[in-house]
């Protein structure tokens, strides 16, 4: 029988294909943990909006989102319930918790303290600095979204491929920003009135925060490789030196305040990729070039005079 309406037939086939790919089931427990990640991010934004006295608490809530983010993938793999839906949901929640929340936290902290200094006067430098802080917050959010979209495209569901990341992971970048804010709010603010040294340190940490945030944004979209610490530490049997390292971390938290330990940990992790990249690309390349040059010169035949 001759089909007099091919467009209608084509649309029916397309509709049937869409209906066949409709999501029927989800893994409930991993999805709930992933949603908790997004809820913590939204709660952090709500705390930031309440005022300066809640900035430190918002930093803690961002760390709660990191714990949920670390657990959801692990629970999904243990229960063999990994899916494309879970990966997309995780990225959406990460964009809120590790993109919007840290950018909003840095922005509000800087604007609040800077306006307290310059007042309501429209000073040229004051207005220029506020524009710079806004630009940094937008750049950080944009780089986080790009980082997550790139991860979704390049991601592989095989767990053996999840031993490293290309670019600084968004939770680690958020950890750098949130730990600095917590350190400023809960440590330096309490002791700044005691000595001139802590007052200088307080303002140094405060006004370096936008530049640190911008650096984290650039590292997220870079091609610098970072290890997946959770998978590398907890997957399989490890040498006893890992136990010594864990003892060192807990000892540092006990000796130092928690906020300072978090600043050192996340800042060290972010810088480790840069140091490793610099060592491999610059120093090792120069050493290899010198070795090849010397070998080439030594292997040249000596001509008879």
C-alpha cells in the first residue's frame, strides 16, 4: 500500500524511539545521596545570603556536600547501579555545590569587607575592585560548568579509568575557597585583635582570596593531571606507608586547628598538580634534551686530521 504521508510515518517512528529510551527505573540510594549534595549546596547559598556571621557555616556545609559527592559514586559502584542518569544528576548537583556556592561565598565575603572599608563612596579603585571580584566569581562559575561538561563527555564508566582527573576536580577547587573562608572567619577573625601579625595575616588571606579563586578556576579547565585520591587510597591493598601518611594527616588535624589543616590539605593538593606538571614538562624535558645532546656529541666519529 502506498504511503501518502511519509512525514507522519517518520514522526511516529521517532516518537516510538523516544518512548523506548524513556527512563524507567533509577538507583534510589545513590540518587538520594547525590541529591543531598545539591541540597547542601543550596543550603550553603541560603546561609551566605543571611549575612557575614554565616559565611563560615556555609563553608562547612560545602564540605558536607563533598562528603555526599564522595559517597554517591562509591555506593553506586558497590551496588552495581551506575548509570548515565546518575552521572548527569551528579554533575548538576556539583555545579550548584562546587560552582555557584563557592563563587557566591567569595563574592559576598569580599564585597562585604571591602564596602566596610571604603564605605558607600563611589571611589574609582573601590568600584574597580568590586568589578574585578564580580569577574572572578563569574569566571569561577563558568570554568566549573565547563569542567563538568568536559568530564561528562570524556568520562568512562569503567572504575579502572577513574584513577586520575584531567584538570583540578571541582570539589577540590571548592575546598580551597571554602577552607580559606573558614580559616579567615573562625581563626583569624578571633585572634586578629591580639597581635599585629594576625591582623596582617587576616587581610593578606582576605585580599588574596579572589586571586586564589581565579587560579582554581584556570586549573579546573587546564589539562594538568590530578590523582583520584579516594580511588587510589581505598581501592585494593596498599603499602604500610599509606598508614603512616594517614597518621600524619590526623596528627596535623590534632595539632593544628581543623580550618588550617583543611587549607594546607586542599591548597597542597591543588599545587601538587602544578608542581608535578612543571617538573615533568620543564625540568625532565631539559634533562632529557641535555642527555640526548651529550649522547649525540659523544657518538660523533672523530675525523682524521
